[in-house]
């Protein structure tokens, strides 16, 4: 992760967004039965 002028706020926001996307993907795969 680049540490630019965004600061901790931007880093935390990006990490939270990535985490939510990952969770959503896992839930989607689980809901559709995998593959």
C-alpha cells in the first residue's frame, strides 16, 4: 500500500472497502454453492 498525502484515514478506508468486498465475494460464492 502506498503511503501518500491521504494519510491514515484513506488507508483505513481502502482496507475496510477491500475487506467488505472480500467478505461479499465469499458470501456470494457460499450462497451460489461454490464455483
